[in-house]
C-alpha cells in the first residue's frame, strides 16, 4: 500500500528532479517520492545534447552506465551568417574534451527516473499536482491520476519544485513567470538519415533566420538527427514569422537526405537564468530547481546540466542536514547561496555573449579565431556550456583578448 507521508516530495521527474531524488537516496534518505503528470518513458522537447558536466554528475550519482552503448560526439561545428566557421574535432583536443553526447531525452530521463525508483524512491509518475498547502510544519499535496482523474492526497516535510517551465510549484510559492525579455522559444523536429551521420553537433547562426538566435542539428550517430531553432521572445515577435516557418526555412538549408517525422515537431518555452526567482524557501521548507527555477543558459538554451547540478547540490545538502526543521532550513539557504555563487557570473557572461550575436561581425571574428586555435575553440565551448566546473575556466575578458589577437 502506498505511503501517505514522505520526508521529501519532488514534483517533476525530469533530469533535475530525478538527480535530486538519486542524490537524496545515495546520501541515506529513505522517504522520497517523485511526482510527474507524465508516465515514463515520455518525449521532451530538447536538443538532446549533454556535455561533460552532465557526465560528471552521472558519475557522482553512480549512474555513468546510462551512457553505455552511446557514442560520444566527435565533432562540433558553429557557423556565422558572414561565412565564419569554427570546427572542433575530437582528435584536435589535447586536454579535457568539451564534447559530450547526443542522447534522446525519452531514454535519458527514463533511465534517471528508473534509477531513483530502483533505489527506493516512491513512483508517482502519471499523477498531476492539483494543489498544495503548507500548514502545521508540513505540505499537503492534492494529486490526481493523469488519465482517470482519481484523487489522492499525501503529505511531505519538504517540497521540491522541478516541474518545468510552467511550474505549478513556482506559482504556489508566489513567484511570477519570467518577463518575456527573459524567455526564449524553440521548436524541434526529429529526422532519420541513411547512412547515419557521425555523432556531431552543429549550431548555425544564419541570415535566413532571426538574429539573435540559432538553429541546430545534432546527430546521435545511429541515424536520428535532432533539428531545431531557438531565439528570445522579443526577437521572435519582431520577426513576424511562425516557428514552423522558421524551422521550414532551416530545413531547406540542410541536406535533402533527411527524412522528417512531423509528429515529432513541437515547440517549447525556455525561462532564462537572466531572471531567476528565489531558489530556497526555508520558512515553508521548499525549493525550486531546473527549468522551474529558470536555470536555462541565456545564450545556448541548455538547461540539463544546471538542473542536474542543482538537484545534486540540494539533494546532498538536505540528506546530510540534521533532520529537523531548522537543519533543513539551513540546508535550503546553503543550496541557494552555493548555486548563485557558482553560476551567477556564468549566466551573466552568457547573457552578454548572446548580445554578441546581434553583431554578426564580432561573432564571425570569434568563430574565425577559434578555427585557427583549437585551444581557444575548446575554451569558448567550455565557457558557454559551463561543463564540469559550472563556470568557464577562462574569464570572458581573456577569451575576448585572445579572439582579438588570434
């Protein structure tokens, strides 16, 4: 029979929520529940790329095996509307590689959630959070079975919102949605190609598409190619074009050997980290992580790494804290302090780099400089992605100086 009370209730079983659940359980917590309106496996609109930062988190969670059978990306390409092209091949890398994997979120997210369930996490996927109230030192969560509508109520000492870009937990905590200046929009479609492309990632800033914004085509190496476009909301509105039209234009720039599956074409909104809400709510024993906390890179639109890093940090902190209201409150405060100290400068730098896309000449120069210097290319990718350290190892001003003299 399912329990009615848990120490930790996590709403959202994507990478952030599942990483948090796994971290809690690895550190000794035994009363954790994952709640998600979808049943897994389920699709998720995303570029499907994960970098070395995610690999490091998987190792910390003892889940590196999730990537077994997948081929690591062997090449990353970036192009500018003025013809600049920066290509990084894996055989040119002398130090730590900034390249990662392209793996379908259907598979990746399911593996993370299943790992938490195997470690003892209660599985409430397929249940929708209808409402929540904090009273008498605990949360009451009202749930409904997503298909039948069957109601259910549980209680929890700590509530963690990892429920995505339109987070209900965020609204329950009184936090508004990001202003449209701090929201991007994207559309993705999947394609098949024969023979398969090698595992690679390509990002294109093109004159045929709205700028600042970029399109991508990421190949898994097994015949599937993830194709999409992303830009900030003001740019999208100013373009006067629908996302479907923009995506169609980009498809016209790609090889005609791609066979597209229109059933996989979906759009997504991305709340950017240039306007994060408060992350910790010690007075009501709650926290936000992942897209629910706007942990999305303002330049790249990437959010998996930041959400999983937040989940790992929060899960470890809560599990290691004294299991009292005061102990958990201190862990929540420490989580927000550490995350902001690690990432605030990184997000700010990437916001400024996004502004660089508004000046195609400067962006073109950066790519041409990186094409001449593989080390500069690696450092630029490291800075944009954060990767293992959470912040680029090379300060932005040094990258700018190296670009000017390369």
